[in-house]
């Protein structure tokens, strides 16, 4: 992999996998390989893996309503950030997630619903785009230099 | 991921090893919910050897805590690694579930609470 940087953003890798356990395993392997090249700090590396894990799981759980579909993951590098785009072609995401910052449920002891809130707190920037009838794209930014 | 449990008087110590994520959270849930059953009134979940936990694993801890409470038991955590401690801080769960620095500290302090142990 060539990590020589230009001022432009470069695509380090793109993987397209199915929204299932095999796809998850493959995505995680690629994420580990790329993260190992970028992050020196073990904690930051774990946070990066966790963020991708959470977003990918959301695709599996919600995007295709119990069916399988493809998930397209692209890893970009620019002067400031490692940027990971995770895109599905499923049903889209409720507008509360695209228009507002992810929040914790009022019920702190709810069993689920913390994923995007955690991602938003661990990454450096989070963008969630929902395209009607064309799925959801989540872009997670991690500052380099950790 | 591996879950080991041992009973010491009225305390149960649950040691969690490895990583808990999408691939094994169901197994983790089943194991935790099975291990909180029994006559022990205090459950210490030691996470010294837990290196990774995602929101699903966090949900399992919450479920085990709530179930324990329903049964009149106290579930506490000990020895959290920094990345996992951060999860409990940002989700505010650390304000609800007691977290001890080590299992030894948890055993010592909780033993004082219950003279019957």
C-alpha cells in the first residue's frame, strides 16, 4: 500500500462486502490492516475499530430489513484525517440522525441505541447522509498523528 | 471471549476474557445471564482481561445489571481497561453501575457492607 501523501485526498482501499458475519469479518480485517498503518496509539486504534464496528452493525441490523445487501467501505487519507465511508443501499435512516447530533436515550439503562452516540463521541467528525431509496452513508473522520 | 465464574461465600466473581463484539455478543449475553443466577447477593464482573467491548456488549452488561437488581442482587464491575472505562463514562452508565479499581478492592469494600459474607 502506498502511503505517500499528496495534498489531494487518496483512496487507500475500498471493500464491498455483504451485510452478514462474513462481511463483518472481512471488513474488520481490512480496518485492522489500515489502522495499524495509521495509528500509533493503541487506545485510538481501538476507538477507530469500535466506530467502524458500530456503524457496520447498524447496516446489518437496519439497512436491509432482515435481508442481505452490500455494504461499501472506503478508506481515504488526506493531510489531516483518515476518513472511513460506510455506505449501504438499504432503507435509509430516520431524519433525526441526519439532522441532529446522536443523543443518549433518556433511559440510561436501555439495552440498545447507544451505537451512533458512542461513535460521535469517539471520532473527530461524523457525517450521516440518508438518500431516499438509496440507503445511508456514514463518514467517520479520525485525526492523524495519534 | 471467555467467561469464568467462581463463588466465594455470598459473592460471585465473573471474569471476562478477550473481546466482546458483533460476532459473539449473543454468546456473551447467554453466559452472563446464566451466571447471575444463583444464591449470591453480590456479583463482581472483573474486566481486567477484557480488551474490547462494543455497544452490544455494553447492552449485555446493562441487561445483567437490571436483571440482578430485579433479583435483589448487586452487580458491580472491576478493573476496566481505559478504552472500556471511557465507554461507561460517555454513556453515563458509570454513574449507575459501581466500578471498582480492582476485584480485590471490590471484594474488600463490599464485604464490609455485608457482615454475613
